[in-house]
C-alpha cells in the first residue's frame, strides 16, 4: 500500500491592501454642480424656445431717431424694429416729407435682415430739412428669409 504524503496547505494569495482613494475635493463638486446647472439650463431654454415660439408674422415699426445736416441735404436716422415673431428679410422702409403745397419728397432704405424681436438702424436722405415739414415713416414690404 502506498503511503500518501500530506502536504501543508497552499498559502492563500494575499490581497494587496487596497488604499481608500482620497475624498473628492469640494471645488470639484462645485465645478460639477455648475456644469450640471448650465447643461440643464441650456436644455430647458432650447425646449422652451421650440415649444413656445411666437409664430406671428413680422411686424416692422419704423421711427425717426435723429436728424442731421449731411452735405447738401439732411439725414434722418431711423430704427426699424421687428416686434413680430418671425424674421424679415429685404425690408423696404419709406419716408415721405410733406411741406405745404410742395410735392412730397420721398426717400427709401432697405434693410437686409431684421430678426424677430430686434431692430436695425439706417438712414434716409432728404434735400429739405425734415423739421420744416411733416415726416411720415413706414415699412413698405419684406421677404421671408
């Protein structure tokens, strides 16, 4: 009969002592919080613009801001404000100056693009002083961009 030799049990592999990582610094948590806030705020802003956009057509209002003498004539600085919910392209603005019995003098300016709820400035040139008559301003038309 063969004799069995008992061997001592194999040593269990030792686990390396796992060091606990240092706690996350407060500044890192604050930076992560600010980043999360910015991402959420951006998503909310984009979603609100998409779902609550004003679908109204462009509504361009024109007003005179300043009058200057300019060379042989006069310059009327105008502001074209689009208070509608859609942008307008190629906006044509007309100014008409009426002076007593004289025929009315007209001037036109074109604005390439006026986004919704914003304004653009331009100028109208007249030969006579607009302060000496009745100046009326209006938007004549636009194109969809």
